[in-house]
């Protein structure tokens, strides 16, 4: 044995000297890396105090020599005195870029400080202790002493060989064993993981979507019946990791983890693979579009967009806004992808891992923590070959537990249990396994400047977004949903006795909110990019400085109890999560029956998280409503001004006002988007910040005939109710308001026409009827309206018209339908000559409650002139009675008699000598003036004529006027019994009047 060791040592020395000889001058060639990783070393033959180790030397102290393309690399020494180690030694050698295959040899050595090192046998060939194989660079697979996928080799134990040891290894064509730093060797991600080193791949990572150039995180999440996560929660978790910053994990080593390089593909994000087996949800829908809760669209026209749609969009990057009915249980391929129901990834809750899925429902679980029952279930359900690849969690039912936690996880590790069964809690526990504590780098909980779901202030509600809804994320939370932009982390320290309300917590984050307890003891969510109200006075500005407040303690509801403290001078430090997460977990150790390092605090239960959520989302909305105009005219539009105020500390992320209009009005629109159904108008106002006010108007049309139908003015009542769809209201008394409006009739009434049908002349002392016709109209807005038409009549001096005033009702005067009113008046006159008569028609509302806004057109006048004729006495054929007239040949003498007032019953005295003969005509009553015969030669003779009487023998002493007419020139018919004389006379200089008189005749032959 000693001789063999000497020979091996000598050979190694020769090789080492050769390797150290200076190379011959040559042209530098381009190279590419090849990395060999020793994953496991195990003694097969005894190696404690015998075999590789001499008596008294305990177990082996292993290290390896790896020869890549002839170049030797020596690894660090593993843990001392171990028969089995999993060192993950990685050695890298640059090889010619044109090399298609690369020879590799592995030697395993035991270090001895008191004697020479001992070589173990790793070769399955006789007379050889080296494991030799050749790597095909193109696919990273190997052949030789072992052939891919066999990744472990054991010495054959030949008598000429050294003691047998087992070595397991992996190969990667990258400058390291794990280029993306996710804890999964590149060879595993390229070709699969062979756990026991035999010829079978045990975990087919490529088939499950692993990528050696992009970080992967694998999680098996088993569940009890009915306690599994929803697809929304899984999608939200996956979205959070997919948007992880490029520097995720790069500083994990500074906190006890393993640091990673950025993704070799240059992209941000971590691919989270959630294995829940073939668990499907029949309520899901094939072909459902993703991202509908943050696309800025109202996807179903219900007036609620994205986070404001609180019934659909809690997880903004996991939920579906206004989803259609599920079809994942109808045995049909609804989206045409060739896969139906549970075979369609759209219907699966977790990832579609096909035959590689192992997630399962667990029956009979009695675990209440990371206890013996948990690990018994894990040992039963979890495939051992996954132990280096998958983290493991159980979504469990706490009903059988006494005082169960909401969840529990290893701090740096791979195991957790969740009793809350939602995405926030699972990602919180997963965060513990990634080396995150409740304060990020420390267990200082409820820090306002630590915006992460690891913070108990956020571990139930998630990270609230401005505008409603939430995301799941670690610190710093993403601004853009794809992670293109994020806030700052760590955020600046907050010193509780030096708080400054003028300083914004994170001006780089216009999307997310943080949470603190203000000076009034109330929990207050606040936009990260606005100035905080640390003292809770709700009276900013002015913004105070300094403010003293205990901002990281419990709220008024006493939750979360883990944050209870009385300090007002603490320095609270922000934390950056993503940069320090540790995806690799092998270094934390593992146990088959207990957690290695459980997180210090149990998580709050679902009931406690619900209380925290309600507290975070409790607002105090108030509403008022005002009307204008009041009173309002029927037929016009009524405007209601609705004012909503948030008097609470939390933003109201989805404010809705439901306004109940009076049943008789018709909704016509609003200044904000609203929908109407009958008299109910629903207005979604979106988000209203703490202390904010939102005002909008509603318009409604009042029926034009409302007042007329009601028989008078009517009072209308409008009622507005405000609510926050995203949470409760602390004071419901001011959530409702109403206003009463008096409706009156207002119409523009007018007299559109007024006409008088009057004679052109009238005899003095005679009365005649005059017909007055008025047309009235209603131009609204109120219609119909009862109206009154009043006529006022006046006449010039010497004339009369009666009645002087009349009132006529006009019932139901409607717009577009004028009404005509007729009245008969009586006119007369006492003096000769033309006289003017004036009739004025005025329309007014019949009711004193009604009004007319335009009185200028309410009145119209009609004026007419009537010539007042002086009645006179004439005597036809003076001295003859009866008065015979021969139409054929006769000449008819006619005397116009001069009379005194009262003579012949005449009202006025008449001097016939003042007659102008040229104006006189003789004929019928109706035609004398127009068609009668003129005096012969237009001559009249002043003479003493015989007066008219039965015997016609009397002559008075006043001069009369005698004129003669040719009978056949008159318009007298053969059967005439009366003939008349008409003409003008001038009693005084400058005055001329008309006269008229008639006498009986008998026509002959």
C-alpha cells in the first residue's frame, strides 16, 4: 500500500512539474469555460480509523483533484472527519473554443496532517483510481467510466486499488456551476437531476421549464381538501417573482445566504414554478385573458376599472376583471388549444408540469406547525430526489389545532406550513425560506418604511396600490407591474421623535402605499409619494415638524399584537429584500423531521389578518346633496350637486354613490360617469384619499306637465347614499343625504294676435257689436298651463265701447297648441266724425303660484276707427205722401231738412244748408253712399221745404236743402220701400262730417 502511495505521489509530482513548465510561444487562442462540480463524496469502504484513515485518525478529510483537459485543479478541503459530505466544489477551466469534447479526470483524496495524503478509488475499472470521462461540450453530457445521465461513480475495490469512495458530480459549460445563482446546477437545468447517480433522471428540470440562464424557484405546495390556493393567488405570486429586479439575490452572501449573479440572459425576474399537481378549478375559464385588472379598461362596462372593481380585482396581477362563467368542467376544448378542462393549463391552479407534477392533496394531516406531523407528511408526500431543488409547503386546515398560527416557516431553509391559505401568507412564508425576516434584515416588525409583505402591517392585506387593489411583493415593491420601475430601498430611517411631515417617504414610488399608526393611534395607509400625516390631525397643511409618534405599534383594534410597543423614540430602519434573498438553500441545512431554523414569530391567523385588513380599509365617507334651482320650473332641468368627503385616515379606493332620483323626473346625465336604471343612478368615483373631497353633478329633466297634473306646485325629494366598496365605514350616519325641491309652473305666455271686426261707420245714437278675436300661446317650459285672457277696451271722446274689461279663462294652454278666444263688445258714439277704439288683450297665468318669465309679450292691442254719421231727416217728393218714384222716367226731388236736436227724434241739430251737394248720393240704405245717384248737376237749392208728415203741408221757417235725382241712376230696386240720402256737410270752417237719412218710397208703375 505504501509503495502504491509513493508511486501515485511521484506521478502526481511529475504531472505537476510538467504543468508548471513554461509553455512554448504560441498564438493566443479563444477559449470557453467548462466547470466540474463535485456534489457528493462518500466513503464506501470503511474510512474511520482504517482504510483511508489510519487508526486513531477518525474519518476522512476529503478534497478533490480535478483534471480538465489535463489541467489540475485542487478543491478546498471538506468538513473534517466526515464519511459523507456534499461540498459542491466547483472548478472551472478555459478550453479551446473549438473543442468539441474535453477529457476530465477526478481524484478523491484524504488529507492527513501527520502523514501523506491518501487517494481513494473512484474508478469502476481495475487498476485505476481515477474517474475518467469525456464531456461533449455541445450538450454538457459525458461518456467514459460513467455515461450520462449517471452522475456518480464508485471504485471497483480491486485489490490493487485504493479504498473505495463514491463521487457524484455535475458538468456545466459556464464559468461556474450555477451561472444564474438560483441554487440549481447548470447541468441539472440543462439535462435534469439524477439524485442517486444511476442511469435515470429523477427530476426532469428542463421539462419543468428550468433555464440555466435565468433564475428558477421551485415550490411544491401540497394542500388539505378545500385549503388550496386559488389560481389568482398563484398567478400573483408568480408575477411578483417574474418582475424581480435584475440584482435579486446579488448580496445574499452578506447576510448568510448565497449571493447570485444577475441572470445571464440579461433579463430581470425569477421564474417561480408552483407544483400543485393536476389540481384544476372548474370555475376557471379556458382562454381567459391575463392582466385585465391592470389594463386601465372597464372590461364589462360596469363602471368599475381595475382595482376599483373590488369584487373582481383584489390581486391586480392575478385576478380577472368581470370574468365570464367558468367552463373548465364542461368536457370541451373551449379555446381551441387542443386541451380541455384539467388538461388545459388555463384550468390548473398551479403550473402545468405534466407527468413531472407531484403536488397532491393530503388527507388526515394533523400538523399544527412545523412539527412532527408536518415532517411525517412531507416524508410521505415529497419525493426525496427533489430535496435539493424544491422548497416544500403545505396549505393546511387549522381546525383541529389549539391556538394555531397563521403559518410558520424556516428562516433560511426550504419548509413552511400555511393555515391562512392565501397568496400573501404563502409568499410571506416563502420569504422566510429566502432569508427574509419581518423587518427585512431584522425581526423588527411593522416598520412603516419597510414596504414588504414580510411586514405584519402588510402580510394580510398585501401592498395596497393607489387606485385600489393590491400586489404581492418584497421590498422595494414594483411600480410598473412588469418590474421595469420600482421604489427605493432601503427607505430612509424614521426616528419617531423627529418625524417630519414635509418629507415624503418615497418620491420614486407613485403607485404603492405604506402603513403607519399616527399620533392619534389610528392605523393610516398613505401614498408613498405624498407627505405623511404623522400626528393624525387631519389638518394638513400646515405640515408639522417635528412630530413625536409611536408609528410602528398596534392600531386601535390591538393588532397586530406582535407590534405592541410604547416607544416614541425608536429609529426604524428600512430594508431591501430583493437584493438579499437567497435562492440556494442547501447551505442552510435540512432535516427530515424538524425545522433547522424556524422563524421566531408565528404568523397572524386569517381572523387576525381580517381584522387588520378591515382596519386598513376602514374609511369615514360623508355625503351632501344640494339642488339648483329651487324652486325649479316644470319642463326644465334640475341639477343636484353631490359632494363626497373622506373624513377618515385611510383612502377609500372604490367610492360609489347611489342616487335615488324622484320617480317623476328623467335622468339626463352627470359630470362623472354614471349609469341609470330607472330612478336609480349609480356613480363610481374611484379613489378618494384621506381628507379628500369629490364633487359632481347629476341632471334630471322635470316633466313639463308635472305641476298642471298635480293641480299645483309639487315637492320632489332626492336621496344620495355613499359607500366604499373596498371596505367598511366607521360612521354610517353621514353616508346618506337628501334634499327637497319645490316644482312650480313657469311658462312664457303670449298674445300672438288680437283682431277686432268692426263696422266702418255708425249712426250717432246707435250701438253696434264688435267681435274681438285673440290668439294666445304657451312657449313653455311648463306646459300646459291654465291662463286668463283679460281685455280692456277704451274709446275716444264722443264715442263709447262696452264692457270696459272682460276676463276669459283659457284652460290647459299647451306649448305648440295656441288657443283662440272671441269676445263681443258694443260700440256707440255721440259726436260726428271718425272715432278711435282701442282693445288691449293681456294673458296671465291663472294661478298665483305660476309665473311668466317674459311679460313683454303678454299683451297686444287692436285699434280701429269708426266714422260716426249724423242721422238726418229727409223728405222724398216733398208735399206727397206716399212718396212715389218712377224708375223709368222719374226725377225724384229730395229735401234734406234742417232740424233741431230731438226733432224727428234725432240726437243732434242739423243745418241742411251746410250740405255739400257734390258729395251727396241717393239710393238704397246700404248703397246710397257708394252706388247712389248724385244730384242733377250736383246742385242743391236752399229753400223752405215742406216737412215730412202724414199730410205734408207744414213748412217751418228754417232753410232746407232741396236736390233732385234721376231715378234710373239710383240703385233702387223696383220693389224698394225705402230710399236714403248720404253725404257730407261742413257745419264750420275746417270741419266736414257725414250725414245719413232715409224716407219711405213707393215704386211705380
